[in-house]
C-alpha cells in the first residue's frame, strides 16, 4: 500500500509523510536536518575529494605509527610492481580488496618483528596498504555524494595513495611524491601532483606529530639526526670521490639486480623449490628464515654483522660523522654485553676484524642474504635494506679516505677532516636510486637527516649511479614485473634503435573480427559465441568497413538475450535492429594509421594508459595494435632476429 502523505498547515512546500508530520519534535528534527544539509554544502564546496585525501594521509600515518609502536614493544611481496601495472591501465582482481588489509598488516608486523634476521622493510607493503584504503575511501566517496564510479577519479586517488605510502614511512612528503612519480608511471598529471602533495603532507605531519604526543620527541624533527659540519661539509677535491662512489654503487646495483633476478627465476623454475613454494609456503619460509637466523645470531657470526642493531640504528650509526678507524687507532672499545644506544658504532668493531673487515663482511653477507630474503613469500619492503647497503658502501669508502688522508684534504690552504658519514649518506642515496632507477632518493636522504649540506655531491653520486644502472639493467620493480609475468609495456630506451622508422603497418594484427550494422543477427551470435573479445569494432556495412565505434561484449550479449527469437535461423533482422532498440555503442575517438611510427604509437599507449587501438586507412578498419604487438615490435628492435 502506498504511504500516506500530507501538507503542513500554512506550508507551500513538498508533501511529507504522515509519520514525519506527526512525529515527536518536528521543528527540532527539521532544524537538525537543515543544519546538516548546510554543513554538507559548505564542506563539499571546495571538492569533497580533498577531505578524503586528508583522511587518507591521517589514517596511513596512524597505521604506520601503530606498527612502529607495536613492533618496538614486542620485540606476500612488495606491492609496488602490481600498483605500477594497475596505473598503466591493467585491472588486477582482488589487489585493492579491503579484506586483504588485515592480513597485510599482520604479515608485515611479523616481518618487521624479525629485525635484522630477515632484514626487510615496509615501504612497498605500506604503499599497497595505502592504495587499498584509497580505493575503499573512493567507494565511500561515490556512495556519499551519489555519483557513479569514475575511473579517472580512482586513478587520481591511487596516485596520491602511492605518495602517501612513502611519505608516512619516512615522514618525507617531498621525496614521497617524487619517488611515486618516478616509480609508478612514465607520465604524470600535474593535477595528481598537487593532490599527492596535499595527502602526503597530511600523512607525514600526523606521523611525526604522534611521536611528539607520545613523548618520543620534543618537537617535529627528522627521523635520523646528523651533525655534519655546516661551514665546510666537504672540500672541492672530494667531489671526485663522491662521483667515484656513485660509479661504484652503479656497478654494484647492476650486479645485485642481475643476481636477484637470476636467483628468483631459478627458485621459480627449479622443480624442488617451485613445488615447495606451490604446496608448502610456510615450510620454505621457515627454512629460509632458519638459514638467515643461524647466520645473524649475535654470539656467532652475527657478531661481525652488527646484527643487534635495528634497521634505524644501522643508519644512525653509519651516518656518524666521526671516523671509526681513527678513533680505534690508539684504543680498542669494548664490546658491551648489552647494546649501548650512545655508542652504536661499537657494534661494528672487533679487535681481530677491524672496521674495514666488519663493513666488507657486512656487505658481502647481506648482499646474498637479502637476495634470499626477497624470495620468501611474505609482505615485505625492499627499499630500506637497499638503502642500508648503500650507506655501508659509502661508509667503507669514507673510512678508507679518512685513513688515506688522516688530517684531511688540503684545499685553498685549509685542511678539513673527512666525514665518512657524508659518504654513507651519498652511498645510500646512490645505491637505492640505482636499484630503483630514481633520482628522488637524493631528496629523501636530505629529508631523513634534516641536513642539505651535501646536496651537490649526493646528487652527483646519484646521477652517476643511475647513468650506469639504467643503461645495463631494468629496475628492481620492472624486473619483478618481468619475473611475475605481469602485464607490462616495456619502455623504448635509446635513440638509435630505429623506433621512428618502424611503422604500425609492419607489426599490426591484420586479422580482426568486425561487426557490421547490416550483419544478420544469426551471424552476430556466431561471432560472439566463437570469440572472447571484450569489445568488437562496429563498421557501417560489410562492404565499406568504415569504422564508426565499438560495441562492448556484455551489453551486446544482454541485448541479444532480451529477444532470443530475433536471432533464430531464418530471421531477417540485423544488428542495426538491436542497436536501434538501445544497445549502447561508444564512438571511436582515437585510431592509428598504418603510417604511424612505433615511437608515436608507444607514446600514445603510455600517455593514455591504453591496452589496444584499432588501425584505420581512409576510415576503413584494417588492423589492431595491442600490447602483444607492441612488445614484439620493441623486442625485434632491441634484439633483431637472425637473418634467414
């Protein structure tokens, strides 16, 4: 029965239900409702998505701080490669499902609780957690304001979430945004740039503010406190050594990326290990953790690996601006029974091993141990361990220079002692930047330490390392995409491979299935049932083949099911009849020409996040280009096939 309605006395407004008219306190309820409507209009005047971006940053800061809080008292994979694939236009099922949030948090907490045993971080998983919350907040936003889902809005939220994930781990909004831009996509919208900064700043501010509220800090400061000289942090001749350090880090990054990718491929293809990973992941994880724990046991070999230090304490000690070799030249510090927070560098010293031996042994052991740890199927980040390896490399070179020039390098008649901590900072930025193919790690180093006195040498070291790494090996995340066989469009690197000379007609797929408006419905059904295409090119007629748009498979199947008798054998109805009754079609706004170069087509695919494009000649559909054809064409350019 329909609900009774009426009008209030003296009111000329819309009818209201009798329940509302006779309910208790109608004036108060009407006033509260009006106030809420007014507040909603005022709050959403600037754009409702800004409030959800701020909420994203604050929530991720709370989760990040809660993790650190729990791990400090209690003692699968990164996620960035998958997000990189999604931002290129590929849909990965269940990747953004909020149901996975709890499992990711618990797994990552267990990973961090292992400390130096497993030697893994949380940057990658935290980016994954951030995008899961962003996707959930996006759905809440659309439900709140009642608008349909918008794919471009979702992409904007995911791009901002990637920046928030990095910013709330390091409390570094600037480098968080730039790192996400460099890693996630080849093209970036300025609109997303501002949104990312807003959300990342909210998250970083809240993360550091929580430390003040918990009495861990007196005010908002950087994560790693350094005391580098401000007046003369380095002498001019030291620029050469910083650039040389960048070259060393670049070469080491190539070796690391090659070994990591090779070992991961071996683990996935070996009969025993692949079966173990497929059927007994806990057993494989336990065996790998047992090997790592046996080596890092502090009273044993771990004594020479500074294994009692946490990852943050590793960086705190490596960024020390005093030379450990010079301090131990005349005296030998004791190895305390318990960790001394005021003398963390004592963990790197052993009378029979020296500082050089400890640092070199640490680099060699952690190099292959980190590669082994990356094969364990659990939530883990790999940026922070790489950052620490680079810091140890720089520290080793800095200590060697401090011994070679104990009084310092003379420049302009003034002698200043060498600070090994500055080389550790440059090494951390250079090695991590080379492994990830990013430049923003230089800015991250400055935000982490709060000092920018080494800006020029650090940036030069990062550039030198990237010049070597990018010309020899794919980045860590790109290599992971290749190993996991995720959908990915490779970049065209180099200007001499002839991408401008190759035209679309040389590699396009000429065998395409089109649907003509005058095609009988019986034939349309045969095409739909014999193929699994997501969309079909729609042409004006079978004879002309003039491309006019596309028809998506779900809508076409639904329209055919409405009247099954219309496509029975002998029926004369055509596809035009289905379209006239409301089957939706989409206009063809962008196509390629046979004369379009590979370079131009590749730029379009990257810029617009496309999966495929049709090729037309004078309006006629003559072919199709997808990622499959693009990959094959780029591969043939990079590695030309042998002449037959």
